[in-house]
C-alpha cells in the first residue's frame, strides 16, 4: 500500500503516516479504511478529536486486549497530541501482532494545522 494514495505504507520501512494520507481516507466508512485510534487522555479528547476515531488511552493498551488488536486486517493508525505517544502505541501494537500499525506524524496538532483548522490546538 502507498501512503500518498490514502492507503498505508509498507510497515517494513515506515512507522509513520502523514495527516494528509489519513485525510484521504478518513471520510470513508469504517470497514473501508484503516482503524483510526486516538491514544490521548480523556481531558485531551474533550478538547478535540478526529471524527470516526476509536478511543483507547495509551495507559489502557495493556488491558484493552482483543478490543484493541481485533479487526487489524485493514491496518491501524494511532494518533496523539504531537506523535510521540502514538509511536509508542504503534510499537506496542506491532509487538502484539498488529504489524500493519502506524503513528500519524505530528498528531492531532499537525491535523489541525494541515487538514482541519477548525480542530482546536492546545
């Protein structure tokens, strides 16, 4: 798959995907696009979010089990505020068998700057 066409890049060579690539498929029905997981804390989620995301705070990854790792055939993109926690989340998911997992580069802050300026920055 190719990140420039709205699909996921090759996980053997990339850990991140751009907000632009995510935006190319974010409007599709959930079963036709990769899962989009927000790993921020509840207080951050209350400020802003990307429509269509699933919410699993990073601290819950170890107990979320199958709810988090199921349905990974479509691939997974995780985002946070700036992209650091989501890289850790992607590493966790890959270590637990979800190889086609990526972090959204720059997080929701980059999403706000590049894709949707209506998303509040914090």
